C-alpha cells in the first residue's frame, strides 16, 4: 500500500499530471497513472495523448496510499461526475489516506463531500464552486490529509510538497536541487530587487539578458570587459570570466588578444 495514483480523465491539464508523476518518480515514489476512461490512451486538455499505466477497472484501491487529481476544467468536471472516483476519494479521506488536488480539480473534493470539512486552495475564481470550509491564498495548502494547489505554475511546489509528505524533507530537498529550484528562487529574488536575469543591475549591450548598461558585473559577473571577450563587452579589468587579470595575451578563454 505504498503506491500512489494520478488520475487521467478526458481533458486533464497535462502539465499538472506529468510534472507530478515525474517529480514523484525522481524521489523514488511508486506512482501509477490511472485512466478513468475505457482505454489506456487518454487525451489531455491541449490534445496531448498520454498512455496510462492502468485503467481504473484494473486496479485494487487497497494497493494505494493516495489519490492525486490534476486540473483542467473538462478533466476535473469528468472526475467530479464519476461516482467511482468520488466514492474512492471519500473513502481515502475517511481512512486518513492522502488526497491531493490541484487547479480546478478541488471541485472533485466538493463532489466527494469533503471540501466543506477542509481548508484549501484552488484555481482563482473557483472558490465558491469548491466550497472549502475556508479558502486560502497560498500556492499550496495542506489540511488534515488533503493537499491542494492553485494551477500549472504552482505544480512544482505541489509535487515537492507531496514528496515531503510521503518521504520527508530530505527527499523533497534532493529533488528541489535536481530541478534547480534554489537557483531559480535566487534569480527571482534578484529580479525583484531590480537586477537583470543574469543577477546584475542595469544589463549591458550584448549582455546575456540583452539589456543595456551593465553597472556592476557583466554577464560573466565581472567589471569592464575587453573587446572580443566571450560576452561581447569592452575593457576587461581584474577578474575576467576566464579567471585572469589585467592584459590577457593571445589565446585567452575567448580566443582574442589583449584583454
């Protein structure tokens, strides 16, 4: 009973479904994609065909420790109308098993009769349709044994929280490092502080980010680049990206003379 299922119905959001499966498998978590349709072949909301691991009628619910539902309005409505799914979600919730829904799919929690008893989040504007006991604004929210999240771009955080719940914080941090989350977060913080995408202020012409007038540090993070440098700037001073100082002789990192 250490397996988890991701449900695929007609019109699910492919990003939310596959990203969750990918991240959980990176963490060594046993997860099956389950088609609620009559065939293993399922069609997502953006016409991407995905072959599920199993069909609903082929599984034993007792083999699974959790149910995960991706969003997509059509897919979520299809799941919400499927009594096999809603009965299973209610049974999992009552048994203390993990239930996780993202984007529009918390409407399935409403159809299962459990949304009114939990606090959570969903795609903005769907709060009334879901009917949480209390709706929140966070990108992920965990209450009792139910994890919810808001949409496609919050799916990585949804998946990482699932890993943390199932395997612990170390496993979560390991996968976060694999997907470069710390670096992305650092870049986003820098951009919020007025730095360009390469982590510096006032990008220079031909800078890696394509902006003008680098103040401190060019695309390689140093001052006053020389003409012909790999980053296309002039006047390399001490600490070129190639690790050399002052004037550089023939055959530097960028193959030009006199840095």
